[in-house]
C-alpha cells in the first residue's frame, strides 16, 4: 500500500512540474508544444496552423523543451513537499 502512495505522490509531483513548465512558456510556444506532444501534429501542420515556417516551429519546440528540462530539474517549493 505504501508503495502505491509513494508512486501516486511522485506522479503528482511530475505533473505539477510539467504544468509549471507550461506556464513559463510563451502562449505560442505552449500551443505549439502541446500541439506536437498532445495532438501529435507534425511540424508542417503546426507551421500551417500558426502561419510560420517549419524552422520557426522547430525553434519554438527547442525553447519549450529547454524550459521543460530546467523545470524538471528544479526542486519543488517547500510548501509542495509532503
């Protein structure tokens, strides 16, 4: 039982970190990131949807992934540790 509780707690922490990363992205970067990760849209589809080039989509995803990487490595604020 304790193992399940710890696993659930770790999953919640990870989800909070991803949410925190998403809030740190610009609105367009967040939409492109979620479009690619969640909706499984291609660079070409995202470029057409946002009226930008595929290179700009790639740069946007790189910025988003950098934010995610930094956020996942951060410690949770003290009030979230329990």
